[in-house]
């Protein structure tokens, strides 16, 4: 029997986020931080940014009543005071401290921590977003809410926007891997 639509979409969220982790885990520290130019942020930026966005989405879904295994509608980033812990206090981090809206040069120069630290945060944020998405049933999927940008949408629309965003950054990371001379695709 085919899973209900909301469950199928939640599985795609989990799968796509897993692919992001897979294409970042096998890199050397140098590859993780490498950038081909000032207008192309490193893989570490893309992974941090989409992890931040997953964290924002999971908290937003909890606010929308979609449920979260984490409990109240809070972000891991804020709960653990990661900006301060990572030495980013006073550094411009863009919209909701996610890297969104930063000029290319600022994104390129962002002093993010080492690969293991960024990966550990991404794993936690992705797990929380996957859990929050999986908690949405078909009835809740069509319920009205505001997305993390404050736009009116549905719970499902917010999840689908996240899935689209994940796919964009997965593609960017795959392209950067290719530029580094590595196998780019996450699916082979």
C-alpha cells in the first residue's frame, strides 16, 4: 500500500537531508572549506546555511502546531547559543542568523567552525526537521500557517518550500564537489 502524501513528502525531506550529509562527510577539511571564488561560498557555508534553515523550519512547524519531538518551538541554534559558542558573536549572519541575504563576500568570509562541528549541528537540525515533518499527517498538511519568512501558506507548503531549498543547496554542493575534482552526484 502506498503511504499517504504527507508521509511520502516527509520521507523525501529525510532522504534529501541525508544526501546533504553524505556529500559533506567524506570531504577533507580543506575540501570542506574550499571555495572557487569570492562569489561561491564553500561547502561548509551551504551545509551550515541549510542546517540553520532546517532548524528554523522545525521550530516553525512546532509553532504551527505540527508537532516536534524537541518539544516547544525552539531552535537548536538558540537553545545551545551556538553563535556565541562558535565565536560568531557580533558577526553579521543574515536573516535569522541563517546566512540568508548575506552578500557573497560576507558568506565567503564567514568564520564557521571546523567540519565536525558543522556536521554535528547539521545532523541534529536535520533530525529535528525530519521528525517535525514526519509528525504532520494529511489533515495537518493543509492547515494554514506562516512560513519562516512570515508568508501565509500551509504546513505542507512550508515543508515543500524547505524541500525545494534543500534540493537547491544539495545541487550547489554537488557542483562544488565537481569543481574540486570529486564525484559530484550524491546518488551514485
